[in-house]
């Protein structure tokens, strides 16, 4: 995986760009998560294990929100 990118309009009407890419963190597989909006940019670098935990919890959170 090199880089996955998505550009979309969020609930506030703002254009948001999300980029996910595989990275190496001191010899450990990791993921870079970059989010860019109209007033800010943020980037986080996490290990593969951390990315899996975030993925799992986001899925559960979204499911709960959509079912309420």
C-alpha cells in the first residue's frame, strides 16, 4: 500500500482531505494519518497495532452513533 486518499464535503460544508499511508517507525510497520481542512492540518503516526485498535474502536463508535 502506498497511499490512500479521499476528498469529501463534511457535515459543515467544508472540503476535507484524508490521506493514509504505510510508514516505517523505527523498523516497525506503521500508518500515517493526515487530515486537512479549511483551517487546520493534522498528522498522526501510529504503529500497526495502534491503527488496528483505532479502526476497531471507530467502527464500534460509528455503529453506536448510527443506531441511536
